């Protein structure tokens, strides 16, 4: 839609209304409004869905796609005065996706707190909670740049080339604090279990 259909529609409107740029902009916005809103509503539905920790990769993927592709394309295609609503909606949905990521991490933290230690591993093997939490955090860290952006609340105008973490001036981040909290919860659960042996 963003690479072929909408650009083709833009060219068509510009040709048909050559010399009347305001009319071309209005026509383009009118023709594309409904399909564009449907596209954004899909992303919105992903954002407002369940906060289950297993959904993190999908929501991260949607957030990154919007940041790196959709919003920059919107900025270039919907550049006129008539398209402000569509640009605003895209940015709003992108921010809602960021809040969903934060919510998923909060739900993950709550899940760790609620895990019961009733099933004691008497053989002294690696506790399943350790594997679960560490695998989850390792998978999440593959998107560290995005998570840093989300936890810092950095929702400035996205660009195709988001700066590297090392290039930014933040010495510590909310993501580091969140990871520390999760690791602390894991440690306290394992200490509590060790007392049952």
C-alpha cells in the first residue's frame, strides 16, 4: 500500500489536477483516507490487544515498522494541509504501540511476582523460572534500541535512521531500571526457593 498503491494514486492526482496542487492534494486525501485509516486501525488493534508477555515480539515489530517505514512514508506522501488528520493518527497509533510495549513489560513483571514456588525442584537443576525469564530478556534485548526509545518516552519525529544507542547522551535508561527490577524479582524468587531445599 505504501510503496505502490498510494504513491501511484498520488501521481495520478497530480497529473489529473496538474496546475491545481491544492485540488490534487484534497483529492488524494479524499481517495486515500478510508484505506489509510483501515491500515492504521490494524496497528491500533495490535496495540490495544492483550498485554500478554508472549505478544512482545509482534508489538515490537509493529512499532519498528511504523517508526522506520510507515510514518516516514506518511510524512512524504501526506504532506499537505488536508492530510494532517492522517499524519496525526499515524503518530498517535505509534505512541500507543509504545505504551503497549511498556504495558507488556509491566505484565511480565507481575507474572514473575505471581509465580508460585510450590513445585520444588529437589534435584537442584536449573529452575524453569530462570530459563523462562532469561530467555525472555535475551529475546527482548535483540530489540534493545527500540526498547530504549520506548522506555525513555522518546517519541520525537521518527526517521529512517534512528540514532545508535551509543550516539545518545543518556548514561542510564529506564530500560536498564526495568531489566534490573526483573532480575531482582528473579533473584528473590530463587532465594525463596533455595530455602525450601
